[in-house]
């Protein structure tokens, strides 16, 4: 097992601007610890936590907590993983990272970097109900097999608003999509009435940046773009 999902980590050049945006969306800020030395904030809707890092990150990171990381390193080395970064020792905050076959950055830390939220998962944000992290995948079968070795369960979803592979776990769900439709890691939410949802967001001064049509053209996702560039996809619930 890869550990317990902690946060969707993103880089921001203006942490206050990003923080204000998510608070307007109805997220809650949680208390962060001292393990991270750069400016850092975390927001959550009770189901997904977003880590706002005022530092240079080449891509978003999928961050998991894995206790006893030094021991787990041996198991990862057996998988012939090429690490992008690693910081391990008795007197440092243990962490390491590597990329999956679709070039998404996976980041493991040995302990939490923020306090658990008391917000219930049913208290949704202005985006609706969080479903999954949507990832573009160069080859769905390869990506599915890759995540399954870390304890995820992959399932084809050909009848969804966009055909994809759903990889589920106890702490986070990942969706693997055609890069022609999902071009970068995105946060996917679902709502019962998309028009009402968008009208409420417009009252807060939040407007969509674009839409994503399905292959049939009948269904689509409306996309909000956070100040740091994170795509937030809001889809209408399917009957």
C-alpha cells in the first residue's frame, strides 16, 4: 500500500490569493504544522485537501502519508522506481517522490503536515460533491496496472460523462482520462443542478474559464481555474 492520501499539492506564487479563492468557494482552512519551511496553507471540503505551497513545483503532486518510510523504501526499490527526489535520515523530515508512467508526481511523507479536519464530508463546498482527482493517462491500461500495484482497484467506466478508468482506494479516487479531454491533473466535482451551482458561484464573482465536451457532445464539465492554475471540473450528475 502506498499509504494514506494527504493532499493534492500545488504551487502558488501568491498563497493569499489562492487561499482567498478557495475560501470563497466554500472550503475551510486547516492548521498546518512546522514540517514545511516555505509558506504553506491547506484547505479542505472534508473529502479533498489542497496543499498550497509557495515554492517552485514543476507539476502538482499527489501526496500520501506513509509511516516508517525508510523501511518502505526497500519495497519501492524492488519495483525499480527511479526517484526524482529523496530526503531520508534520522534528523530530517523524511520524504521522497517519483513519477508514474503518465509523468504525474507522487510524493510520500512520513507524517502529516497539517492537523486533521473536523469538517464532515457531507458539508460540500460551492463546487458540489468531490469525486476524484482526474489525471490524463497516456495509456489507461498501463496506468491502471501501475496504480493497482499500490492497492488501488481499477474499473472501466465507459458510460461516464467521459469514458475513463476509475482507480479507487480507501482515501482517494483517481480517474484516468484521455489527454485530449483532460490535459492536466484536475479536481472533479459533481452537482445535481449545474445551472444553479454556476449561478451561485457567479454571485461570489467566480466565473467558469471554459467547458469540456464529452465525446457525444451531450454532457460536459464546466471548468473553474484557480489563481495558481488548478483546473476544477464541475459536472452535472447523471441520471
